[in-house]
C-alpha cells in the first residue's frame, strides 16, 4: 500500500513539473534526462510511469475527460437529462474544471498528438449519449452518427479556442457561446422539418395509384 502511494506521489510530481515547464515554454527542447535531473529521480523511475515526455501530456489531457465524465455520472440529476442536455452538460463541466489548467491548455490545445486520448474518450462518451438519444427518439439516427461526432468534436475544439480568448467576467461569453454555437447542430440532430417533409412525401407517394403508360415498340 505504501509503495502504491509512493508511486502515485511520484507520478503527480512528474505531471506537475511537466505542466510547469510547458507553461514556461521549456518542455519541447527538454530531454527525459534533463527532466529527471530537475525532479532528482532516475530515468528508470520516470519510465515506470511514462514512455516519453509527450506521454505525460497525453495523460493530462486524458484525465480531463475522465474528470468530466466521472463528475457528470456522479451527479444525481445527470441520468434524468435528455441527450442534448447531456451534451451541453459535458461542455459546461469541461470549462468549469479546465480553469485550473488554462495556461497549460493554451500551450497544448493545438498539439493534436497530445489530444488523441482525450478526443477518443470524448467521442466514445458522446457516442453513448447519441445512442441513448436515438433509442429515446430525441436524436434522429439517419445513419449519420459518425458525422455527429465529427461536428461535436469540431465545435468543442473551437469553443476551447474561444474560451482562451474570452476576457469576460467569469467567462460568461463562453457560456453564451456554448448555447449559441451548439443550438443549430443539436436541433439538426433531432426531428426537424426535413424529416417531416421526407415522411410526408413518402406517405403521399405510398398512397398514389401510380399507373405507368404501356410502351409500344414500333417495328
């Protein structure tokens, strides 16, 4: 037990130093050897936890998704949300929790190699929410689930960029942006006028007594 606690404490030290050096713009030119010297640990100790310095950054980003999802699923009211409310709740919760690491996020959000794990967990979570919405008939499948995920990820990343440039008190403009930018895609994911028009046309064509003219072949 003591050994696990010691290892967890070392991993936390590695993560904290990585964040610090990233914000100070020193991490990209640093070797694992130099990093370990700053922590006064051996390279062997480092490699017990991470395969590279980039792996530390990926771990940090992946933990953001874990924290958001655990917070949401630990809420008593989250299970009663509609699918679209769950999508919005993820975004609001992400930005509430991300404030503590805003400087780190500003330095890394364009490094997509570090965001791979986060993106995968985000998409997997949203895929679950979308599937729940399809079953509950809140979201129309249209066999476009992959497109929905692409759109949601693109909007999420764009909102991170917006948030990093937001100078409003309490990041109120970001909250408004979430509601504004997500309104159209969320509405399009639900039942809308296009579905109604399609159903009307299909119903009408199904009831028409269609008669095709006889074709006479002239010799």
